[in-house]
C-alpha cells in the first residue's frame, strides 16, 4: 500500500497540486480502505476538511495507480 507522501507526490506530478492528507484519508474511507484515525481528528463521525468533489477522481486514480483499489 502506498504512503500518503507517495500519493501526494503522484498527484502533484500528474495534476499539479498537493492533496491534503485529510482528503486522502476521506477517500480511503469512501473506498473501503480503512485509514488510521489521526490523533488530531476531533470526532470520528465528522470531518473538518472532507475531500472536495472536484479532487475525488484524481485521488481515486492515484489509488488505482498504486493498485490499492
């Protein structure tokens, strides 16, 4: 499984922006990959920064690139 840094580097190289780690964790959760809970996360039921709809396909593509899904 790819690290958050590897996913961020892939997205930066291919799409020209750096994905936030909270976006990656949100997409892992949506994709059924069971991310670890951040120690800085206030509530397991809510997200302060969910992944924007416009970035979800890019992150999903990165998961496929790394054979995570």
